C-alpha cells in the first residue's frame, strides 16, 4: 500500500502539479519504471487527463492509474 504524506490543502497550479507528480512517481516506483521511459511518460499523460476528469488527490490518481489496462495506458503514449 502506498502512503502519501499529508499536506496542507493548498490551491493553485503548484498544488496540482504536486498531486499529479506524487501519483506518477509512486506508480512508476512500484513498477520499477523509469519516469523518462515510454511507460513513465504514458503514465504522466494519463494522470493529467485523470486529474482533469476529477481525480484530485494523489491516492485517487494512483488507484485510477492502477485501473487502466495496458491498452488504455498505451493510448496515452
């Protein structure tokens, strides 16, 4: 289970970037995937779209990334 550090509820673009990067870093680390690989870039693209769809916490994004099939993930790459 991945545990994300609790932070004060900030607002703004910096906080949004923190949310997305936290989820992507955790997802890639769990799979031992480099962030700059095609899979890492695909995960980042997917996380941005999922964030825009309403997954607004690192935990929610992380679990949403888990729910994507390989075909769905490849769509983002």
